């Protein structure tokens, strides 16, 4: 389990995170929501070990996050940041294979794994293409594949693994959004713990096991999506005029503009 | 840029590059003010005079060209990975000229005034050049970093400023030096492999060969840097330590080559770029292939410098700049077009 305890971070007088506590459990898709500048990416960076908070603790399993070595951490969790520009002419296969850096795999194993993962993200025939020549959405799926091989490559798959994803579907079309979210759902069923930042509240309510609503660095909601069927948390946090509906299949709350 | 990797050469990089180096090397050994038949060299049935020329002049010079060319090309590839920019080059960014100022100071001030044996003087020059190179590398990095990212604009501007500053410092040193020092300075500053003797080849090889091997072993980690520093950390690389190591290696490579052969520009820019165009950007290929092609390119340039105006000789730095200047302009234009079409 990844547990965040009373985390606060102040930069140039402004609190980016204010007493944030949450836990990311294996087998759960935890989705962070919040308006622009609410501190979503900052929280994700803290959870991945790239940023150190001023006060508070993060534990990964039974150890402080800061006590993990970079090499061990790379075998325990993978992180997808927002769009990555690559100035050199690497092929898709070469980019994805970078995710295998923490592991030692034979060429055969690596090729097999990379191919299967590219199939999963719908880029099966792109192996030999130049990464920089792909569209933004395609690049995003290639980076997702790179992050996925990093957790797939473990020879001991029973150990708990975590994925931290910063807006993994921001550049994808509808079909690909559904494909990726379904994939994440399948992965949690296999035991992965996933923390994911999304902008779309409807998709978050539909796919998330747990939603965390962040506003000005503070958590204003942390529970199952169905708990949002009452109350006005979404409307007040986003300060938008919305109508709440109920999804016909799942009865989960969904929102529409009042126009 | 094509959307697919052009793979017509990519399965044979090493044999191709080794054959090129062998041919260029043989040409360098046999051509010059005094010609030696290549058949004799290959069959090692050469007469005493030829043997004398080969062993005392041409062979050490060839080995020096190979070592220096390889080191310059690899330092270029390293800086490009470090700055995540294909336009980074030790000469262009002022590392070489920064190093040359320190060697200039050593030549003019000469604190040991000739009391040292030749090999010790060689090492002294290397150390001075190394210090100069480290200082400029560090300066460039600080100047060009903006919000954790290295900006190309700042990078090139820092290069211009440092090159200008070094130019005026070298000018000042020229003004201060006496006739003998002036000759040593001018001769050395233009870039020349003519002074290569076995002792110097030994010193250069003892420093550069271990470095090149180390860099080759690190090529996987260099690939991680291409993703960005944050991503490389997530994949387990201790980026801060690695960057310090890379800067030290570039500074050592540039320092040593500048100390022994003066300013030879553009090898580090041209060679890795050509390799990437032919064989792709994977540093596991780029590093060793750049070393081979850099060796071939500098050997060719040096041979050209020797045979262009027989019996005189052109400085090899002049030849590489004549080749590299237009190449850089072409690269810059191509980059600008690519940015605009995005």
C-alpha cells in the first residue's frame, strides 16, 4: 500500500498541498480530480518520489518512500508524466524498451513483452516507426506502453506494483480513451494499485474505484464514486453549473452542463 | 525526417565503419610529401627509409588522429544526450575554447619554466585544459538551465558569450607573450596533429581509451536521459551523479584533445548526427559508431591538410571548420524548418 500522511508543501508562500492524506491500495483504481492548479500533479510527483514535501510522510509498503533506493523504486512503481518530447529519432520499439531499464531480460523476452504491450495499447504495427513523427495521442500511448513494460517485466509478478499516471488519456480519441481505461481496470483486477489524474469527471465516476477531489491543495472528497450521487461537491469544487444524471447501466453519477 | 527508420545500413554498422577507417588509415600512412607504396605497407616489405618515416612520423600521427577524432565525436554525442539537443557540441558551446584559454595561460605564464620532462609537461597541459573545460561546462549548464530544462536559446547564447570571452582572453595572452611563446600559442591554437610523437600518443591513449570504454558501457543510461531527467530518475538512474560524471568525462576528453592538438571543431557535431541519420539514435550504436566515424573523419581531414598544399601543411582545425561550418548551418536551417512545420 502507498499511504500519504498529512502531507503539506508550500512554495513561494502558496500552499500547494495542505494536510493531504490518502492511500492507494493494490487492486484499486484511485482517480484524482480537481480544477486547474489544485495540486494534482504536485501530489503525484510527491507520491512518485520526485518532490519532497515540507511536512508529512509517504510510506510505500512498510518503508518510508525516502528510504527506497532509486533502483528498488523503479522495480516497484512506474510513473507516466504529461507529454514527453523526444528530440532524437528513436523508434517506437526503442522508446518502449527504455521501460525495461530496471530489469534484466533476454532479447527474446524483451521483444515478446514489448510487442504484447504495444498490442494492448493499440499500436501493434508501430514498432519500427519514429517516435517523433507520431501524433500526440499516439505518442501518449507509446509512453503508456513504456510505463507498462516497466511493471510487467518483473519475474515475480505476485509482488504488489503501482502505476502513477498523470492524465494518460488527455490526447486520446473516444475509442482509445475507452481502451486505455478498460486496460487500467483489468490491471487493477490483476492486483495493480493505480493512481491516475483525470480531467473528465464522468469517466472518473464510471471507472474509478475511488475518487479523490482536490481543491487548492486540500482534499474535499475521498470515497467511492457512488457517494457523489448526493451533495454538491463536484459543483462547488469546479464552480460550474451542472445537472447530475445517473448512468443508465451502472447508476453511477454523471454530470452535464446546464448550458 | 522520415517516419520509418531507413534501415539499409543498420545491420552492418561495424564492418562498414571499420573498413572505412582501415582504408582511410592506409591512405594516411602512404600519402604525403613523401609517398610510400601501399602494397609495401600491406605486405610489410618496406625499405629502411620508408620504415623510418612510418614509425616516427606517420604512424603516431595516425594513431593520434584516431584517438582524438574518436574522443571528439563521442564527447559531442555525450553533450547531445546531456542537453537533449542535437546541436550541442563542445566547440560550439565554448568548452574547447575555455580549455584553450587555460592552456594558453600555462604556456605564457609557464610556472615551471621548462624544468619538467616532456611527458610531465604534456600532463600539465592536459590538467590545465581539463580545468578550463570543467569550468566552462559547469558555466554553460548554469547559464542555459531554465526551470529545470535546458533551453537551446540560452545554450547557444552561452556558447557565443563564452567563445567571445575566450577569444579576447586568448588575444590578451597573445599580446603578453614573447616571440617564442607566441609561436607556440599560434601553432597550437589552430589545431594540429603534426607534433604527435609516441610519448604523446601514449599519454593521450592512457587517458582517452578508458574513458571511451566507460562511456560505451554507459550508453544504456544515456538512452534514459533522452526521455528527460525526471523520467530517467523514475527508471532508477541517479541522474544528478550521472550528469556530474558525464560533464567530467566531456571535460577530460576535450581537455586532453585541446591540450595536445589545439582547437579542432565540429567533429562532435557532424559525426553523431551522421550516425543517427544512418543507424538511428540508440546510444548503444551511436557511441561506438561515432568513435569509429570520428576517427575516420579526423584522419581524412588531417591527410587532406597534409597533401593539399605540399610541401606546406594546413592546420587540421581549419579543414574541419571548413567542412563543419556549412554542415552546422544546414543542420540549423533543417531544425528551424522542422520546428515551424510542427
